C-alpha cells in the first residue's frame, strides 16, 4: 500500500473516533469526554496535513515529468 492510502485509512478511523466521541457527549448529556474530542480533532488535523504534503509532492513530481516530455 502506498503512504497516501495508509494516511487516508488512518484519517477515516480517526474521523470515526471523533464522531463516536461527539455522539457520546451528546447522548450522555455532556458528562465529560471533551479531551478525547480535542485529541481526535488534533490527530485528524495532523494526518490531513501529512496527506496533503504527500499529495503536493506527488503532484509536483508529475508536473516535472510532464514538463520534461
């Protein structure tokens, strides 16, 4: 698997955890768990930044290849 695929899988899993944490706060009427929402949001942000950097590198590589042809 490529690095981008692994990053997307990690992003989806962290998004599911984020939704689960928010749902638990709503159902339990705000009885804590806010830290897990913050942590999962931070993890999602960092994974997305890494994914976008990888995509930019790949796109730049493709642009160089097409320009040299």
